[in-house]
C-alpha cells in the first residue's frame, strides 16, 4: 500500500489552489445518508412464506450466481458483511415482501410486528429504515394493482398501501429517523389501450385514499415513482412521468414527493437534467440510483458520467441535503455482496467528488458572462487527484482502501455463501 496520508496531503494542496476545503467535503459526503436496498441480496425474492415466489411486474434479475440469501438471518448477515466496506451514513431500504412471520401473511394484512426483527436490527446498528409497498410478485398484481378496474383487487392494494404507511411510522418511531416510503406500481399494458385515462383516474383515486386513510401517520415521506415501461408492459404505463409529476404537484403536500429512478426514462433522457425543474416546485426529491444498460436493466451503480452528473447537479443546486438518495439495482450474475459494495461505494464516491469543485466561483464566473472560463473550469476538475481523497476517506473510516474489500468478500463467499 502506498502512503495514504502523503497522498491526501498532496491532494489537499491541489484542491486548496481553488479554495476547496477537502475536509469539509469529506464531512458532508460522510454524513449524507444513502439508503441501501435490501433486495440486491436475494434477487428481489422476498421472505414471504409462499410457493410461487416468481418476480413479476415487468422487472427482472438475470444471472444465477450461487449463494443468495434465503431467509432474514442470512440476508442481515450479508448486509452486515457489505456494510464493512461501505463508508458513510447508511439507511436500509426494505420492501413489504421482506416481512418475517411463521405463516403466510397476505399483503393487506401486514403489520409492524412482522418487521420487528428488522427494526431491532436497525436500532442495534443505529441506522434508519426506509420502506416500499410491494405492488408486484403477487397473484392479484397480474392485471394492475392500484389502477385495477376490478374493485376488489384495487381495494386490496389500497389496504396494502395503508398498511405500509403505518409500518413506515413504526420504523420512524423505532429508529428516531424519518422513513421514506417509495410507491411504485407496475401497472401498464403490452398494447396501447383504448382507454388510457380510466386507469390513471383510478390510480389517482387509490393514492388519495391511501393518504387520506393515513393522514395522521407521522415521520413518513412518500415518493411516487414513475417509469417509462416494463417488460411485457411495453406500450403503456399508468404511472408515467407526467402522471406522477402531476400527482405530486397537485397534491401539494410536503410529504408527497417525486421519485426519480435513473433507469426509468427514454435512453437519451437523464435524471441529472430533471432535478432543477422539480426543485422549482418541490422541496425534496427521492432518487433511485441505478444503471440502465439499453433498458431498465438495473445493473450495479457505476462511477459513470450520469451518476457523477446527478451528484454534481445536487451540489450546484444546494440540494444534496434535501434529496433522499437510495440505490436500486439487482444483479444476480455476480457475488451479491460485491454488487452492494461496488454500487454503494460508487454512489458515495460520486457524492464526495461532486463536493470537490469550486461551485461558488463557477457561479460567479457564469453570472459575469465569462462563458470561456466557465467551460475551462467545468473541464479542469475531471482529472483532479480525487482518488487520493477517496482512499484517505475509506482508510479513515476503516472501510477498506482500494480493492482491499475484495479478498474478504471472496473469503466470505467461500466460508458462508457457497455452503448455503
Ligand atoms: C421498478 C422500480 C422499483 C423497483 C423496486 C424493487 O422499475 O425501479 O423501484 O426496482 O421497488
Ligand atoms: Zn426504482
């Protein structure tokens, strides 16, 4: 290993030339919560006691890497293993399908007690919990959920949404941290339907009912996640971007916000370019950081241009603290703990890098109309000695420098995962 402190001192000097305070950037990056999704650990299978556990709703995990978690204990153990190598403030993001009960409990009957083990675990770790209703992988979700024309089915899912908000409140009370709930429905159609507004009016009414019935719930924030299309539902999505944005803006409630998933737009559309428009009208945004490869493939988050552009935009907007950052990917073709570690580290890396630019100065340059200097500044920091700061940060937090984590995860694979 090279001399990390020496590298850090040098990087500090480099950034100081531009008036950038590296230690301050580290502090902010470190305290920005990232909500790690539990579902990377078992390919979105969940822990419900039912025979038919097939993933549905137009999302898909591909790959058959051995060793996935098959119960709550294993999943928590795997999450703990990943956490050894993920620096910074964390939350855990659970789906309703990760309940733990001795017998099958249907989605409209879930209660806080079914999540007690998760809450105990989070309290012990000192981390917050976020939550998601599971409006998919269920016999009643095959022809629409909250937008279903079958009133019985629609009411079932409304009850599920209501139950989830109460569980969110329980999490907030147990952990002392707000619980961010993400509402995503897969509802859509393989062919373009004749009636395109009926399902949307029903989805709107369903959300209204969920929120009305739980209006006294405290400590919960609700993201409404839009999508362009799902597999098998290619032609029409009820919860489109326009629908969700319309719902959030019309609701005009502080706790109802937009969820932007980086894989949920047309291939040339980017989330980084949408943030400012939404922040013109909203105080918060929920982000699902993912990596779409040609479609919403949910590859492991990469330290790529778009992830960096999103974090950079949040810093420039001054909205890093107002944005709930969550990850959402599921790769079954590699070691699942490696997937978490790589994706989470990349997300944190992009946050730290974004904080190492002279934003105030760049704003001044732009306001003065110096467009040449603006471009020069934008380009200059792309090759800055950022990795020296990142390595120092990981070392200081004892989370493994460089690829140090890899050997340990491989050991864990040999000792634990392959024995399952
Ligand atoms: C699906 C959405 C949604 C899910 C999770 C499992 O396209 O992105 O957020 O990935 O709820
Ligand atoms: Zn998502």
